[in-house]
């Protein structure tokens, strides 16, 4: 069945059109193992109508930003759609964030309101207790919204007179690879373009109208689930199924009971599933494809053979919205291939002077949209950071910071990240973020944070610490540093290994030289303290 013509200018428009033509079809659902409740487009519409009335009666709309700490649950999208309908923007919060991370997100976004699960409400209140301005921002429990929501303040931004396509829909945060996380401003046009791109990819990623259930364990504060997936479901009359997160031992049971026909994955998931012994649920799934990034090419062909469907590698980032995909045969699953240039996206591979690199050579990946507007469909910019936006777009091309190669056929292959980033279980961790937290500890004179290999999580966080005078350098001290980070940062950012050293190499201008800390082939884990056991993910009830 062909997709209907779409004239939507906002995400809510796209949802409303699907509600009219596919009222009885499923739209969003809890995963079967998280309760299994399913909302049809009509039932979801009733929830959105009720929330629109609650927010609208109090004057919330254009110019307001509402921080949502609702987690991976359909209710997050009910609030998103209601606020989008009113012209307001959402700021999804990471449920694992603590202290300084919460303060940074609320301060940078200038959020006017926080709506949180009861389990998150207290953490947010504690994080802002010493900040006079943030204490004035209403922090409401999700289930108390109807009774507790007060009149909206004067909007911080004027109501736009432009096409709703250009209205702000959300603020999502980067990983903060060279400092604090930046806020990516996303317009309705970005969200709808990303959804239409996925809808139209075809090949192994072909979506059938009104027949798919996409089980997506990625968090709603990421663009993959929170923007692209929900928009694609609206444009194809399909259903998004939300587990709280990925659970290897029960994944296939969830796929079967949730009736999943497609899944999204992180690089850690295929090997974790492959290590599980075959079971009866695995043989019963109806999954047609997986979409993700980072599947080990040494294992990828075996994963597809065993599980019986393609794990399609893609490349994307919040700023680009659309992703490049390796969805057409032959897919070269034994390499890091992630697809070719596809209209209207144009691609370059360049050296440090932005000169094109010959095929087969490694260089930075640059993208733009063809035509008069190279930024069409991309993020609108970094919030309150024009300098960073212009730098990323220098020369009219978006600089991704990722190193790739391209062969003579145009196939692109991922090589590495240029940015100072650690990738643990699919999460991008800024080394500078962790360094800032550790530097605030009285026991730290100087610190460098690096990635070390991890057999389960791809990479783990290593803190190389010069202890302050009079402070310990033993296992107790290592534990104290990790516990300090766990109080200020998301659990996954805290060091998993701590190594004490007498000094760190620096340049003449006192900048760290991380490439000189260890000799080639040296594995610092051999003499570091293993504190990975302290890193526990908090569980928040829905």
C-alpha cells in the first residue's frame, strides 16, 4: 500500500492525519515485559487531547520550553504531541543524569517547567536546591500535573510568525565532547524530514504501511527513538514499542510477545544476544530487520545467520537528523560499511585543511543538503552558541568529527571518532565532562580521562589521577573518586578504572598530552584499580 500524501507542517499534524485514517491501528505500546499496554491512534489521541486541554487552559504554548523527565514510556510522547500542538518545545532529560548535569540542562535550555516521574522529582529538586533561579522553575510530578500546573509565565521567546515547519519542537543535548553538552535546536521540519527519510529508505529497511511494530530500546532523549522513530510511525501508521531498556536475557521473549517486526540496536546488543544460549523464544520471533550501528564486523555475519534477519548498519547524529544506511545488497557485513551518499544528502571526505581525500584514504566526514539551502533538514543550530554552529558549518558543510573512508563505489566505512569521546554501551561520554567532575574532588590534583577496551561494553572509562598532597592513592581512594562521580554524573560516565600516577605529561602551555601517557601496547588496566562494580544503573519506576 503506498504512503498517503503528507502536507504536515508539525509533528502533531502528522499524528493527527494518522489518527484520522488509522484510528484503530496501534500507535505506541509498552513492551510486553513492561506491561504490554497498547494505545491505538485513537486512544493516544484522547490522551493528547486531555493534555492539550491541561496545558492550554493555563496558557502554555509558543515560546515555552518544558523539560520532560518521563522516561521510556508512551506518556512521554503524549506530552510531546500535546505540547507540539500548542507550539511549545520539549527538553527531554536523561533519567540517569545527576547534580551538575541536571543543572546544566535546565540552565542552558532556560526551561520554564519540569514534568517528572515521581522517582525523578526528588533528584531534580535536590539538583537545583542551591540555584536560586532554577528553584523558581516549577517541578511537577507527572501524576499531579492536572491539579498542580499553574499559569504559564511570560514566554521567553516571541511567538513566531513563520511557517510552523520552522517552529522549535525540541532541544536535545550532545555528548559534550569538547566541553559541556551543547543544546541542539530541532524544528518541526527536522523531525518530519527525519521521519520521511526513514520511511523512504527501502531495501532491507522497507516499512510496510500499518503493519509494523518497532521495538526500540534506545532512550527517548536520543534522536533515534525520540524524534525519528515517533515521526516515522506517524507517517506510516505503524506502532512504536518501548521497553525500559535492553535486556539480553529476555529480549527475544519481548520481541515475540510484543509482536515486534523490526528492532533498533546499539553495538553492544548483537554480541550480548549472541552469547545467550539459543532458546525457544529466539526461534519464534517475527523480526524482519534491525537498524543500528557498531555491530562488530567479525561477528556480524554470524549474528545475521543465527537470528535470521539483517542487522543494517547506519550512521547518523543528532545534528544531521537523517542517517546514511547500508540497506542495499551486497551489504558487506564483514566491514564497517554504513552506506553511500543518497540524495538530497551530499558527502565529502576531507583532510585537516578540508581538502578532499582520495578514495581509500581516511578523512573527516562532511555532509550537506544539495541545492540552495545546505542546512535543509539539519538541526537549526546550537542553542546560544553561534560560534560553535558556524564552526560546525564552516565552508557550507557540516563537519561531523568522525573519520571515515570511501571506496571507488562510494561506499563509506567508519574508522574512528576525532573527538575526545569514549563510547560505552552505545553511550557517547565526553572525557572533559568526567575530568571536570573529578577535578572538583579535593583528592585530585590533575586528571586525564581516556578510553580503555572493555570486552562487554566496547570501551570503559579510565581515570588517570595525580593525587593531591596528603590524599590516598589506594583502592579506598579509587572507590571514593568513582562514588564522587556517581553523585554528579550519569552512572555510565563514572570511571570504571582508576590509575594513580606521579605526574601527567603536558605541553609548554600546560595542556595535557594524552597520547604520551602510555606507551604503545601498554594496557593500564594491569595496574589500575577496577571499580566497575560500583557503576550501577538506577531503576526508576514508571
